[in-house]
C-alpha cells in the first residue's frame, strides 16, 4: 500500500517524538514508523535515569556551584578531542548544543512540565588537569520522574496529533529501504510485522505480513544506535581501546541494532565515526532481565576500591565515576573482561545508585515520601539491596578470606592475587588515621564531600574498609555494558543528512543517536554525561523545525 504525508519519522524514540511534535505544532501531517510494538513507545529514553546536562542552572546555583558557558565549553572540547576532518559538523553541533544547554533548554523543558531533582550530580569527574577530560563541576540534572517524565510531554503532543488527524502512529512497520527519486529521498518502504504482545524492551517477532510504502516530502531517521548488536559493536570497536570483550552485557534492548544506519547509507548518507562509542565498565547482570544479556549500570560514588580481574588496583585517576572510557581502555589491556569493586555496607548504602527508571521507583514515581525513605534513611535503596541479595555478581562476607573465596568462585580459571588486594586495602586503611593522605582516592573522596550534594546523598564518610562497624564486606564483579554510538549519519546544523562530499541530501534528515546526537558525532571521543537525552531533544527539535519550515 502507498500513502502520503508531509514527513515520515523513522523511529518512535525520544528524538523521533520530539521531531514529530514540532511538525504537529506546525500543522504538518506526519507518519511515524516504528518496528516495535506500541508497548515500546519512547524507545531507550523510557529506561533512562533522566539525566540532563545543564549549564549555570538555578539548581546548580542553589547547590553553590558556579558554572559558566565558558567553563562547560572548556570541559566539552577537552573531552571530545576532535581530531578528524569529518569532525567539522560535530564541532558546530557541540557549540550549538552548549549554547542550548546554557540558554533555553531548561526553560523550554519547564514550559512542557519537566522539573528536576534539586541535588545536581557530578558525573565524569575527570581527575586529570583542567585541560583534560571531565566535568569541572556537577552538571548532571536528574529529571523528576526520570526517563518517562522526559518522554511524557512529547508522547502527549504526538497523541494529540493523532486525535487531530495529523499523525499516523504505525507500529510494527519495519523500514527496509528509503525511496529515492532524482537524488532526493521521497519516502520509505518495508514490511509490516506480525502483532506481538512483547513487553516494553523485550524481543519481538520479525514475521512479515505485508509490504508497505509511504511517500513524503521529507524523512527523518531517528532509529538509534548499535548498542544492542554486539557483533556490530565488536566489528567497529576502536583500536585505541584494545581488543573488544568476548563477553558483554547489553544496556539497551536488542532492537537497537543499527539497521537504519546501513539503509540510510544506501540512500546516499555518509556514516562517520563508527569507531567512537560509549560503553560502561560498571555493568552488573540483571537478575530480572527484560532483554537478552540485560545489564544494569552502577552509578558509583568515589569510595569503592577498584581492582582488575587479577587483583591489581586501578591506577590514578581511574576511580569510580571519574573517566569511563579511560577505565575501559586500561581494563582492555589486562586481557580480561571483568573487574571488581571492593567496598563496605556503609559505602553501598551511600554511594550505589543504579541507572534506569525502573531501578529508581522513588524518583520515577515522583514520591517525596518514598525518596526520603530510600535515600536518607539507613540502608541502601530497595533496588540496590535487591541486587545485593539476588544479583549473581555480588559477594557479601564478614571477612576478607570469605570475600576472596567468593571472588575466586565467580572467576574460575583466573589467578586472583589476594595478597595484593589485602595489602592495598590495609595500606589504604592506614591512610585514614590522619586528616591528610597521599592516597589520591582518599583525597578525592574527602574533596567530594566539600560539595554538599555529595555529602548529603552521594559520598560516604571516609572510613576503613576493614572497620567492623561498616561490615559486611562486599565485592561486585563488573562487566562491560554496551550503551551508545557516538558516531552516525553526518548532518549539517539543520539536521539534513550529507553525502560523502558534503552535499545535503534533499528530503533526508537525521536526529538523535542515529546522527551521533548531531553532525555525526558532537561528543567526539567522550561524553560528559547527561548529553544523550539532551542530544535527542536538541537534534529532534532542530530536524522537526527545519522540515516544518521548508514544507
């Protein structure tokens, strides 16, 4: 069957919904094509913690944080390390996004009913020099209601568009080809898949029922990245990170497979920076999985001791929460796919958070009473305690010998140097006898507590690991967890896709992760966190407005 609209949006995740909402606001007719069932409306954003990168926000100022556009730009470009000719448009998108984050981003979201948790988080702390990777100040603003709350106004706008006859939401429509005519993209064709009652995020069938074909004046590709496709992740793994892991966990559903990237390339789009990617090293196996190899990321505070698979403490400044890819690079050199946190009950209670809307029911449910109970009362949050009790990667013990026995049990065939671990723990503990220390991690944790947000809910009071008052002892086996593509379809600042020679492709636009969150890679090599959802918002808004203006 053939149908027509002003625009087609491929992918009903956050970027696609934002783009569709902008088109609806302009009175345009939109067809949204989504291969998954309606239960997965919103894509990956629904599962997110809801962190957003803002600059010099009221929340920051109330927490005593002095941020500025200039400081944020310094941090961004130091982390990005743009070094390729094809980074030209990524640089431009980075500049535009920084202006957005320092300007109207917060007000625009507030107008839509989005609000923020008052304590600003400090992600990617860096730990190098002022001109190297990391956030100089806390900038991670958690959305009140997490990922679902970010999605809500844009889902509402699209639903209202459906009621007004402007939007057709076509679930179970898998795009196989972009239709081109005289060098322009004029539509999409593919297969209607069989209905499926799969729960949100769970794998759905690929049974083909009928072909479809839709034409439009413009197509916006907002289909996400490659994090659910481990074979493709390994194929594009960057050389500078060493050999790809043999075993990884998936931080995104299986349908995040990069399929539309190749389809867009076949229509003339240029794909760049495929070897730039963002994966975490603090992944734990989900004891209640939704998709295959489902992993959850620990959002760690700075106090857990970090050891590689053989028992060597990680070097400065590779402490928890300081440099994601720097730590990944180091660990890939060890020849093993896992590492270890060693900590105490006091540390897990104060410092462990789990990424994801479903792992933070107090924030997601917007319950102040539940938040106070979970975050400020004694004990870890319910989800963290559940992983401690049921998670296969957690070892809980009263003595080091018991802890080591458990670690060996979870890593058979690997020689674990328990003598080195014991020596490191005992030596670190001696550093706690004074208010000063040569241990950089101890100094960093003490420094973090000068920020009242960290002192309140994020960083434990420094204490000896072997102090019986803080037991039990805990070890956590950590895995590589796939997440984001930092490269993708190269676009100009309007969101229009470009050919290999830089020529705009009439009718073809890209947004979100499929566009490397702008330009084919606005992050460069590294993210400052809180920028993925924000990149979906910004690129989706830009592409939607551009298409609406040109129709």
